[in-house]
C-alpha cells in the first residue's frame, strides 16, 4: 500500500498592504542582516581583510552571517503575516456571523 503525504495548500498571494510592527526579536534579525550586508561591501572591509592572504575567508564568514540573518528575518516575517491573516480571517468570520 502506498502512503501519500498530505501537502499543505500553497499560501495565497497577498494583494493588500500589510503593516507589521517589528518586535525586539524582529529588529534583532533585521539589524543582524544589515550589519552583515554592510560588512560585505568592499569599502567597509578592514585593511587586513583587503590586504591579507585570505580575503575569501572574511567574505565567507559575513556571507554566512548575512544568509542566516536573512533566513531568520524571513521566517519571522512569515510568522507575523500568518498571525495577521489568521486574525483577519477570524474577524471576517465574526462579521459574517453577526450578519446572519
């Protein structure tokens, strides 16, 4: 017997403006991303990274930091959108129920 996994439906595309207030955790992720992206700009490299024997190591380190921060920020924002959409859906059901 073949077992089929149940796939979740693809989330619908958002068509309206959403306002998300970043908590301290969200700001932490955003700031970590910004700091790592800033460090990757060649003009911001320390002299020893520019002239050292292995500038690639400097880049790899900050690229990994940037990528990890981007992933954390994306996950945080996705969770916040889910909360907003769940709340909007709940409010819609309450309005529909009141009209019945």
